[in-house]
C-alpha cells in the first residue's frame, strides 16, 4: 500500500476523495486515439492505482474514443463502493483523431448514455461539461443551454453531480446560477498559473479544483528551478511539481495520468513528500520567470 492517505482528502459532491487520483487519458493510444499498445499493462495500471488507495478516477468516453471507459470497466467492475469515477462530455473525435465540439442537446444526452454504457454504470458520479468555444483553452461564450440539458439529466437520475472544465470565471458564475457546480477542471501547474485567484475563490466555497496537465501535458514542464529543487530533495522534477500543487491549495485534487506502472508508483509516492518553505518560495517564482 502507498502512503496516499498522507496527502489528505477533499469533498467532491457528496463523496470524500483522496487528493491524489488518477487520470485515464494516457491509457488510450497515441494522441488519445485508438487502443493502447499494451492493453494488459493498461489494465494493470488501473488495478494497481485502486489497490494503492486511489478512489478518484478521471476519464471520458471521447478518450479513444470509448477506449479508456471500456478498460476501466474491464479492470475494475464491479466497482468498489468508495470509487468515484468522473467523466466529461461535449466533444467527439473525428476519423483523423481531431477534437470536434459536440454540445447540442442530442449530442450531450448521447454522450451521457455512452459513458453509462461503456463504464457499466446506472448513474454517473460526476460529469464535467467541457466548454469547447476553444479547444486550446478557456474562451468566453454562454454555457447556459448545454448546462441546462445536463441539469435535466441530473434530475432524471442519470448524473449525480456536475462539474465544469476549460472554463472562465464568468462561465463558472453562469453555471452556478443553473446548478450546483462541485468541481472545476482547468489547465494549471507550477508554470501556468492563470487560475490563481479562481482557485482561492473556489476554495472558500468548498469547490474542488482539478488541474489537468499538472506535469505540463504533452510537453513536459522544463524548469531549472524545478530541477534544482528536485535534485536537492532527492525526487524527480515531476514529483516536485505534483507536491507543489498539493501545497498550493487544499481544494486541489490531482489526476496525474500515466500508462506506466513505474510512473504510477512515482506519482503516488508524492503523498509522503513534504516541501520545505524555501522550496515552495522558489517554485512560486517559476511562472514569473
């Protein structure tokens, strides 16, 4: 067993989850498209994550598409009672692997039912609506119409809780007028800190913030400061980047993704990593540099 409990917990909807979770995106093939090269290892990663104490898995039916959800079902069903599976909707994949906005009422309803079927669930714990006004980052635009559809699916009992992804503060405020928002999932890491004020606002309201690409995404974080702190403390730069996020705010929930058992174990080991104040100070300056 890992020391995952030392990283603490936070409320996600009506569930308490450990702050180090697992993101399933990398279990799909290259470009998050098609099947993995090694399905047996993908299944083993999922099983070891849960056996090590992870009780928060992030996924989507547009990963693959359909690939990661089917892997999760094969590896983990029947699911442990404490496991919270969070998915997201509002996109579909083109034949070339492109990401295509899909948030008409019909597409949103179909996406929820696809997630239910492929995960083998009767109700989805949390569904994040991902704003697709821009694929590459938050962009303004009303989310009232699609979120109203998702709120109706919640009333029908298909969805327990609703979150938002790739959104601006204006969109979050709009969303909270329509339904309870239990989490926000945006790009954020030690080098990309546009959401600093937003994270603190959400923390005051007890809303979880889930940073995607916590290690830089498809282009891993490169920072001499990060490397120097890692060398001094005897950890990898990626472990230091995750530990900084845990210290940054109590409402941050991590979902680092990997298709490697070795990297999974490195990520979970961050639970026991306590950054000294001088390290936090140095890392806080990475974004400015």
